[in-house]
C-alpha cells in the first residue's frame, strides 16, 4: 500500500482528512490481522515524507 505517511498527517489524531482516516483504519486492520506480518516503511526525500506498507501473508 503506497502513500501511507500522508506527508506526516498520519500521526495527527485530530486529522479530518478522509484519506488519512482511511489509511489509519486500513493499517490498524492490517496490523490486527492474524495472517499478516505488516511493516510501514517511511521514506524522506524530494517528496518530503512518504512511505508504504508491506504485508507478508503467512
């Protein structure tokens, strides 16, 4: 899953951006899924804060 950091907005619990809320909910579900090992990788560069989630299905 790409663009999970949302320019750092993912860390703001008061964000009213629907994309941020949906990303947070999806990451929560991925983290709680018993068959998934999930990691979020943050990258910093020309696009500022970016990142992606990677999940391995067991």
